[in-house]
């Protein structure tokens, strides 16, 4: 009987599970748009759209270890190249210092850069399923600073609350993100 109730209610709880992960703050002008590492080209494309809309005069990329066959560039260089292909002038692309391997490390690196540059507001772009945890990490990193953060999911992403369970990628990203949220709640950053 319980199985039937759960199965019948999936039209309600599956979209809720995906939707819980997705947060979006209202867009407003900021000092920089930050494109989080990982994901695919669409994060950089979204950052470039925000840049071209005149909402931020700089686009920030982070660097992480890259282990891709035949790739000799570092990750930040690849992201910067994609941003240039999207029409962002090289002079407006800024790299955070050092390598980062987690969202928490990205948030700390971005905080350091923002404070060094005197920035007071940031638009942070990431995949929809990553937005809730990204917001938590950035709010934690920026809590004692004067820097405000706006979290923005990639618009038109393949990941949606209404269909995430219909693909292997959606299943993997959703459950991985819930695991990472649980670890975050336990104090792992």
C-alpha cells in the first residue's frame, strides 16, 4: 500500500526534489559575474549573457586541476577562452588566484578577489542543481564581508525540476547534490 502511495505521488515529490535544489535571486547590476568551474560550456555562456546585458563589467573565472586527455591548458584558461569566444573582452576577464577543488574553496577565492578589488556585489552563475549549495557556500564565505551575492542558475539548462529523473545525468546530479548537501550539513566543506 505504501508503495502505491509513493508511486502515485511521484508527480508531486519528484519535481519538488529537483526544485528544492534550484534557487535564483533577482538579477541586478553587480561589480562582477562569477562563473563557477565544473559543468559544461553553458555556465560561461550564461555569464557572458549577463556581462553583455550590462549587469556586470567583469567576468570572473576560477582555476581547478584539469585532467583531460590532450588538454594542456589550465582550467581557468579554458573558461577564459570560452568567454572570449562568447564576446567578452580579455581585459574584462579576471582569474581568482590559486587552484580550487570545491565550491567552498571557490567561494573563498572569490571573496579574496572581491575584497582586493573593492567589489561590493557579485552575480554567481552555476548549474541549476548546484545553486542551493553554491548559495550556502558563498553566504558562508562572505558572511563577515560587505560583499553581496546573487545566485543565478543557467537559463535554458537541460536540468529542470519537472524532468530531472528522466535521464541518467539528472539522476546522478540530483543524488550527488543531495549527498553533498548532507555532507555540508555535517560540516564538510
